[in-house]
């Protein structure tokens, strides 16, 4: 018997059993604090795209902040994230106990998942949740009009494979938001080199970062989207709050060319 395509709504967990990746205001609970606060500038985070009346696949939903925002904009939303028996792509530094690290990550992800369902119930949301690996998104979830990747690709061992997996389901628009992690002079040197290649982040000398793999320049993401059939692209830079401090990000919006 095939597994259901969407996860049935789960009972709302107690607030103490939740972790919120994004700061949100929840009916009946007030403001819950998260690492990121996208509220002042979330439209820029999503590239200024019009979502009303469109079917949207949101990759890496975490606590659901973006998914519920898209729903309020009039979109039909599918929130996609890891299943309970899966783990993020942890960097396998030699000497680390990967079994222990993986167990801790899964516990943390469960608390984030609890936060999603608490927020889902508080909002009376109709967002549908699907789970699995981003490297093989079920084709049955599509087609969708828009897919969004919100600060996801840097955490993936194979970011292009993830983009390709989503692109095959996406009819019109693909939105990619990423951190500008390098210093200004480092990004300038990278542009001067003309390579626009990915920058490897894990460093064996420090054992960090443990959950981030790449700095992906916007020029590279643009070229990837072009390869996947999104011929028209725009790039915009914006500022978002992480732990109360401003961080620089960029968003690439790719549009498929109209059918002739």
C-alpha cells in the first residue's frame, strides 16, 4: 500500500515542545521568537513575486512561517520538508560521532515539526505538508506554478540536484533565496575571477560549519536556473534579521519563457 502523499494534520504540541526557526505571531499564543525574523521584509525575501491564485511548493518549510504567509497572499501551498526518519546533510568531519550528531539533529527537527503543527492549528491553516528528500521530490506533488527555496541550498550536499528535482514540477517560476556569506571584498575577488563557482565552506581545521556546505554566488544560481529552463531571471539584494542583527541575502527569480 502506497504511503499517503500528504502528512495528515497532527495534534498541536505544547509550546514547550516546539522550536521556531522563524519569529511568528500566532493567534492565541502571541509572538513566538525564532532565529530569523522575516516579518519586516518577507516580500523581498520572496523576490516580490505575485502568489495570489497560484499553486506553490515551498521547500524547507521548517516552522511554516513562509508557507502561512503565502497562504495569506492567496496561494494554494504545499509545504515540503524532511520526514521524521530523515536527517539534514551533516558535514562528516573526521572525529565527530555522526550517530550522536544525527540523533540530536533529528530531535531538533522534531521540535521544529511540532512548531509547524502548532502554528498550522493556530492559524486554522489549509496548507498541505509533504515530507521526503529534496533530491527526489515526488512527481505526484506537481505540477505547481511556483517553487521557493528559502535559504536551503547552502545546507545541501548537492544543491543543483535539489533544484533539478523541483524544477521538473514547476511550470512558471522558481525563487531561490540565499545568504551572502562572504565578506564584500571576498565576493568582489570572486566576481573578478570570472568563475562564479561555488565556494566550499567546511574547514577541517576548525570542524565548522557542520550544517552548511556552500556559498553560492547569485551568478551561479542564475546559470543553474537557465540550464533548468528558467531563461528570464532577476536578482535582488535585501536585508533580513538573524538573532536581531541584519544579514545580507539575495533572491534570484527565474521565469520560464512563454510557450510559443
